[in-house]
C-alpha cells in the first residue's frame, strides 16, 4: 500500500525525482505485485542481512551528492546521521503533506464544529434552507 500511495499521490513531486523505499529483510518469493516491478513506481530495496537503517546509512554515506538526498524517517538516529552526511531528513508527516500545524488546525476545526452545532441543529438548519431555496 505504501508503494501504491507514493505512486498515486505522486509524492516524488517531479518525475525526475527518484524514490527508493528500503524494507527490512528479504522479498516475498512472489515478488511485488503491480506496476512496481516496472519503472513506473519507486525503487524497492530489501536490506537482507543488514537492517534497513544500516542500508539507508550506507546508501547515503556513499552517494556522491548527499545535498540532493532527502531521507524520510521519524527515527532520531537516522535523522542525526543523515544531517551529519549533509543530506536532509524529513518526517513521515511532512512527506505525506501533513504538517503538524495542518493536522492541529484540522483537529481544532473539527472540535469547533462539534462544540458549535449539534446534529439536531444542523438538521433543522438544512430543513429551513430547503424551504427557502427549493421552492
């Protein structure tokens, strides 16, 4: 689902941006289904004998232009390592376009709606509007 979400929501931004997803362990014998076996989706790497964190660190450390790399992780150790290599770290929320401020505002709006108007009141308002507008 993660791979599909990345592709459908076009989270890479530009088609020129490359996304690589690193999973712990080994791939399933059946492989990854769908378009992820071709060039449309993100590249998928399985860490095999090392952890995904170790694999990510190794990839970033050996990348020629680390300033062009963005790693998405909420792991503090990874974030510190990435920064020390000159790359950027991004939280999962930021990557999915849900900044903490945006989430907070959404929650506040939902709470305000709950406290301002009840379902019964909403129904009464809708009935009144129907009478006015649907003559």
